[in-house]
C-alpha cells in the first residue's frame, strides 16, 4: 500500500501508536475540501498535504495580492496576481508530489457546494464572509459531513468542529444567527496578527487528522484563543430548536441563493 518513499516520508506518523499504518492508510484514502486558501487555509493545507491526505481540494476565487503575504504562508512575492488556488497547488505539489491536489479557482456557490461536499470526507471552512459560511454549513448539514470552522481577527481566533452525523448536533447557524446584519469588523479593516491564523488553521488540520485516525474529538464546542494572554477558553454550543438549517435541513435543498 505504501512505497518505500512513502514509508520514509510518513515514518514519524507510523511510529505513533495512535496513528500507525491504519491511520496513515486513512489519510491516504481521504478526500478533504478546504474552502478558502487564505490566512487559515494556508497552514491547514500545508499540514494536510504534508500528512499525506490522498485528495486535497482547494477552492478560492481570489487572486494573490501583496497585502496577503503578511499572513498567507503558502505564497511568494513572485506569485502576485496569480489565482490563489493555482499558486497553492504549485507549492503543495512541490512539498508532496505523492498526493492529488485539485484547484478550484472560483467562489463556490449554492449550486456547487452540495455535490462537492457530498463527495468529500471532511470540510474545512477557511472563508472570511458569512454568505460563504452559511452555504458551506447548509451543505455539510444536508450531507452529514464533519465541518471544521476557523476564524480570526486582531489578536483573537475561534475554532469549532461540528459533528453532523445525527440530527442532534448544532450547526454554524445556531452559533451565528442569520438576522440580516453583517459584522463591521474584518481582517481588511481591522487587521490580524498572522500567527493567530496559523494557530487556528493548524487546529483545523489537526482535528481533521484526528478524525481520520479515529482519535477522540469533542464536537460542538467553540474554542476561543486569545493571543495576547495565550488563554484558551471553550464554550458548549447548544442546538437552536428554531434553527432553519439543522432542524429543517430539507428546506434548504431548494432554497434560492441570497442576492
């Protein structure tokens, strides 16, 4: 199942009792979707590619800008103005040519997501806008896929793993209600310290690998990381009994996209 080069490449995983050959085999067979290859998606994709995830799908419709290089660690200055997903694939293929990396150079919408999510094992939401997060959430709920959400701004980061294997799990919309308003603060107007994104993106990759290796992962708990004090706090997220997604997922299968 593994070539000699792969046995050497992944030897530090194979030495781990809680990963070993079975876990590494699961990595090799896995299909993971990373939506957004920016500050969160870059470190997450780096660790997933280096771990030997068999198929890594990178979706991002943006071009690389100079302001991205302060935190988006997959890219180089000579890649400016290229599609992020293509540049990321180039870097990750150079890192690990043993795996398949697919680049989707477009913003995924309500039409793209359900079919794509259905074909994946784990979904990482590394986006930075609510419309995308809501659409990814709906697709994950409908197809009962593990949904790993990261966010960061300023000196603070957030991470949560939603387990949608049953109808008792909360979803992203339980956490962030769609009331028509949009937060004013984001990385573009408020800034973010680069390594904060690295911490959260690494947690997304770590949780994906733990799930594939069969290690215990506590779902539905929001982890809040405060970089200034290095404090980590966790909060249980209950399911909203009125949630229009995880309580009524069939409704969203035919819901038109928001303008």
